[in-house]
C-alpha cells in the first residue's frame, strides 16, 4: 500500500508541479488538461487548459494534483500539510528557503525537541508545507 497526497490548485497546478519537480528532484509523469480528456465538453472553454490530473514521482513516492473548476471550486488547503523529511539540516534549510519564496512563513526553520530543523511555510501556490529534519539517532 502507498498513500499519496492529492492537492487542489487555483489555476496554477502546472507551474506548481514544474517548481516542485525542480526543487524535489522528481519527474512529472502525468500532466493532463481538461481539454485533453473525453469529458472536455463538460467544462467551460476557459477551463480546458486547466490541469485535470498531474502526477509527480519522487523515487517511489508520488504527489498528485488538479486545478479547481467552477464545478469544483478552489477552497484552499486547510487542515493539512505536505511534509518533507529532509536527510540533513542543510537540505531542510534549502527546501524551506525555496518553498518560502513569495509565500508565508508560519514557523521559521529552527531546532525543536524532536528535530534538528523544523519549519512551516505556505508556498506561493497556497500549499502548506512542514519541513522536518529528525534528530540524529
């Protein structure tokens, strides 16, 4: 079994996934617009270039997403975060800094009682992230 996170974007799914692929070293294996599907006539003409389904693979893990439409409006991401467990404090710092650009820092990157580094940021695409680097065991 594998659990995946499926995100919703407000029209910027393609840009977000291109950013995440570059930042996280992943590969986009699916990027399908609503206009490329058999159901394209069921969405408005302005929604046809929006992303119906995207899949980013990072090793054996995946992050998936869609753009919101008028039928399924965007409500933001609340009550959840995408979590990155970095392998080193330097990697945690790098990822957190990149995700924070033009976003909002909710908790600055810092040592905690459970982590060498931990921080919370909402990126410029509206996605909340927790970046963690566990204490050395």
